[in-house]
């Protein structure tokens, strides 16, 4: 069960080598192709962690700061939210966070405020870890390469802690999209041993967050070892509301890979990887003509790319909490 203090406070580690506590927030300008992500996780029992900050203007890299083996010489739980070149600061639990990247003369920060309910995944039986995420609105500003940046937009924030090893993810498809009318959607479909997909996620529309009962997608990839670049997506929630994305367009991505034996050790050289992971940024075009922005985080064993995915509930493997919106 998710507790109120789970958002702001660090968590007690176990003895597992793959135990990690992570902080994540993506962001999108609602009026342009500016987008990016803060993503960092410390692995105190392994002595290192991941520190990623990406800032893109469409297919142009403004900042691509990626270190998947950032040394961690000492684990101070209260300092896990500051790692690499980025710092997550809780202003008010669940409702309000600020995130800042700073390196040499470059800096960028977002002010994130909650929009949706909190989505808590139920996947401990597979991963021995916890994961929650929330849609929000952002204000971004910074100075990068001499370029001043300022925008208003959207972003999905998450927190996770526990054992994190990507090797079991034979196929997983994580998707968030947000639109200028304050519609937000999240789906996570996870292939399990019987060949079906477990479903997690929600649709937020007209101020109401509701769990999904159906998610389906047809996907086109950039080759056998490339990211999703186009396709269709459809979501149905417990209220019977539907959201259809008739096409999406690839803007940029980060590719990572690992072996099947140790999926906790990510690298950016995917030439010999047996398992692939993409953080891919897209424009999403709804069937009613509204365009939004978001991401597809896609994990797949090499040779296992699915052309289509269907995931249905019940059971839905996530629960919505009203934390921050009560």
C-alpha cells in the first residue's frame, strides 16, 4: 500500500545488489518541440547509479548528459535526490516539485505541479520494487549553450524504489501523453509468460483520473533494433471514455542496452546488447485533431519486437490514490 510519506522521503534499502531509488520527470513545451527528461537512480549496494538529463529541440540535441555508471562512494539517503548534475526538490509532497540541472555555464530547471491522481503500479510479484507516477504541468526555464529557454507545458513525474533489473522485460511498452486541454494518459503493458500483457495505467480527462480497462497499439519501428517511430494507440478507461491517437511522430530518443544475464547494468553501446531500452520522445495526434506530446519507454529483447499489443483489464495492475488532490 502506498503511504503519504513515500513521495518526499527516501526509502530503506534492502541487501539486494540491484536495489535502487530513483527520481524521474519528463517535460514538454506545449507550443514547440522542446522536450526532455530528468532521470536518476542510485544503487547503493552496487556503488554506482544512473544520471541522465536530456534536453531536445525536436531532433536537435541541446543537452545529452548520460552517465549510466556514475560512482556512488557513500549512500546518504537524504541526498539521493541529488545525483550527477541534477537535483529534485520537494516543495509540497505529491503536489509540487522543482528539478534543476546545472553543469558549467549551462542550467535548466522545471517547476512541476500535479494534475492527475497518483498511479501506483502493482508489480512487486515480478520485480520486488515499487513505482508510482503522476501527470502534471510544468514551467521550464534555463540557459543552455548561450540560448535562453522559457516555456509552459506538461510533464510526468515518477518515483521508484526496490530491485530494478531490466533483464525480465522481454517486452514492455510504457507510454505517457499529455494534451493542451489537460487530458493526460498513461499505459504500461508488460508481456508475461503466458503470452498476454498485464495492464497498468489511467486516463485523466475533465479533472477525473480513472483506471484503464483496455490499451492497444500498432507500432512501426526504426529497424529491428530501433525505437518506435510511428503507429496508433487507443485507450479505454473504467468510465467508458475513449482516447484514440491516430498517429505519433518520433522527435528524438536515448537508446540503451544490456545483457539477459545482468539487466541492471545499462550501457549506451547497443551493438552487442541482447536487451534494448529506449526513452523516445514523440508528438501524438489525437483523432479529434488535437496534438500533444509525450514519450514511449520501450524495452524489448532483440528479435522480439511486437507489431501490435493488446492489454486488457480486469485485472488492472495499478491503483489510483488521491494524494495531493484531496
